[in-house]
C-alpha cells in the first residue's frame, strides 16, 4: 500500500556511530519503489534512535508500550 515500515535496526556496538543506521534508512528510502510514507519504530527509551530518526526528518506520531513475557 505504499507504506514502508522499519520496525527495528541493529548495528553491532563495534560499528556504531559511523553512520551505518543512517545509510540503511536512506538506502531503503531511495531504493524501495512507490513509497508514499515511511514509518519507523523503536523503544520510547531508545534516545539515540529517536534522535537519529528526528535528524532524518521523522516526527513522533504515536507512542505505545509493548510488554514482553520471557519464560525460562
């Protein structure tokens, strides 16, 4: 439907702060056809990711909490 959703991006800590996540997002934006809207998702507590997305022009549109249950 013309919506590209990036739910999570991970970069190995050794390679962080080198523009890799930014490059991945820009690559997706430039190479996926017929996009009318891009959506990204991250944890509300992930300040570095929020800053990255805002620096790329994204704005917070919705906040929700997802709770995970892990069994041992």
